[in-house]
């Protein structure tokens, strides 16, 4: 009995070796494209069974996790639990004092408050100084976030409008501030200059400016790694200075533009029945959000604040996602009009934009607008070059 069992096992191993040997011989005879096709099918099958996204012949883990619905409230109360997850107030205060010295401001901190952004659990420490500067530290990271000159922020002075700078001069002032604040040439790139003029025109000399410097990756800007510097033409001194530091994950481009459009259309048809009359798509760096998910799963609630006046914040739908910044295809759809639809609804539901992850092909965000049209319009209006 034992000999029979042993013989059976030996026979099985022998048959496996013969099968592998035959497959290798056949593989050498196959054309290259047939082998590639077999490998692709095999990889795709593994992707399905293991729960990973498939792009080309590579396998990538799904990055999209089902988001958490958050109850929005106007309250910005900071709880003890939130504080325990943050740096202490004493640590934040020390960071703020060091930053003030670094900026050449001999200021004494005389007041403190905490706040959080609605829909998040992140605490911000805001400190007030003797000469009305407000400086904010991120509780989660302990990093400097922003500083404001409250004397200039709280009260607009019409006299400011009498002092102006041409765009070229303002660009030079912005670059000088960039260097004063300790940044190296090439570290960030000046991409936008937002001009405030008495006539409201961005091409005229202005009395107030906001310069935005972005991190650049190849030919794409990460607008979430940003330095904002605002100053007046009158004295060229800071009005405010802010640093945003959401890192780009540098995910590779694996999904084609055509495939991204197809993915977005398939998702869109789950919600919208109107004809798509215009489609645009561009490669961008964007931050993950829960908008498209909310639109799909809570369509009526999602659109209510856009079509109804004074919807309480508590009744608005909001999903919190991971704070990830990825390379995506931004795909915008414009829809045909339905007869009898009121102008508010036509505007609110006339377009939608999806963020399709450029590596995994997942929908990782969206925007209830023709995102590319408006973003490109303002980018062109404020472009430095």
C-alpha cells in the first residue's frame, strides 16, 4: 500500500516535469506577441483574484478606500482627543516664536486659540502678537502654516490704491521675498501672480499682489506644494505668507487618456442620463477627494446645496478621504440641456469632472463643475509667463 502511494507521487511529479518541459519547448516556438498575450491574461487573472488594479502588464495595489461620511457642522470645537493626536500647545508656541524670529519680527505672543477645519480632525494653533500678527502652526505635523498682518488684513485702506506696480515689477518683488524667506532658486517655480487693481482688471498695474510658487514635476505643477506670498505696492511688505506641503506621490503614468475617458464615462452613466456633448481630458496632479463618491451614492443630497437656498451644513453630504496627491487624468463632461429645466439646475448639473488615477485607473475624486475650463481660464489670466 505504501509502495503504491509512493509510486503514485513519483508519477505525479514526473508528469509535472514533463508538462513544464513541453510548455518551455512550445513557448520557444511561439511568436513573441502570443507569449505576451498569455502573460497579460495571467497577470490580469492574478490582479482579479488578489484585489489589485491592473494597468498594462504591471500590477498596482488599489489606492482607493471606501471613504468615511463625515457630519459637517459649523462648529470648530477642538476636543481633547484631537489635541492628544497633535503637538502640544507649548511645542507649537515655540515653533511659532522661532518662525517669527526667522522672519525678523521681534514680536511677543499675547494670545492663543485653537481651531479645526470643518470635516477634519486636524487641529491648528493660532497665536496673536503684540503688533497684530497672526501666526498658525499645524497641530498634526508641527509645521508652520501661515502668518498674517492683521492690520492690513482687517481693514482695507483706499489710500493703498494710489500706489501701484506694473506686473513685471511685482514679479521681481515676489522673487525677492522668495529669497528672503529662505528658498533656493529652482526649489519652487513662480507660476501665478494674482493682481488686485482699482478697476478689477488683472492686466493693469495693481496695488496688491499674491504670488504663488509651486513645486514642479516635469511639466506638471503640484498646487498642493505651494508658497503664497502677498504684499502691497505701497510698502512691499508682507500682508500674508502661507506654506502648503501636501507631497506628490509621483505615481507613474500607466493609463492612457482614451482609457481614462472610458473609465470616467462608465462611472458617469451610473448617475447621469443626459447626453455628453463635450469631453475634455488633461493630465494633472490633484488631491484625492470624496466628491464623485458622494455624487454616486447620495445624488439628491449631493446636489441639494447647489440647487436650493440655505441648506443647513448638517444636511450636506461630505465624505472624508485619505489626503493623497496623485497624478490623475482630469476628465470633464458637459451635458446637453433637458427641456423645461430651470437655470439653476442647468448650471449646477450642466457638467461634471472626474479624477481618474493615472496608475490604477480608479476614480479618486471629482468636481461638480467644468473644472478644466475654469481652472485653465484663471491659470491663463494669472500666468507669470
